[in-house]
């Protein structure tokens, strides 16, 4: 089961992903063509509904033409010293 803190992180990741996509003015269709990630899945990631796998993070980065670490370069919105519980 996913914790409340994990839900926050997923939501923040989704907001960051959407922001990166919008900065490049990419449509879902174009992002799909570049990344190979299904549009429905991209929407789920953007909405914080599900967590992408490592391979998917790499594909999203390729679609955005950025290094994968740039996808994880955002304010997670939680205190990691307190754990994820």
C-alpha cells in the first residue's frame, strides 16, 4: 500500500513531468512518438496516479531530450529524514 508521503512525491513528480513537457510545447502525441510511452500512461504519471519504472523514466527523458536525472530534479515536498511512513 502506498503511503501519503509517497502519494505526495508521485503528485510532485507528475507536476514536474507536465511542466517539462509544456515548456517544450509537446503535445501528448508528439511526446508519445519521441518516448514510446503510451499517452494514457503519460497522463497517469502527470496526475500522480502511478509510478513509472526506471526504464520508463529513461524513455520519458529521451522523449524530452534531457538526462534522466533532470526528471528527478524537483522539490519532492517531503522531509526524507522522517522516512516515508
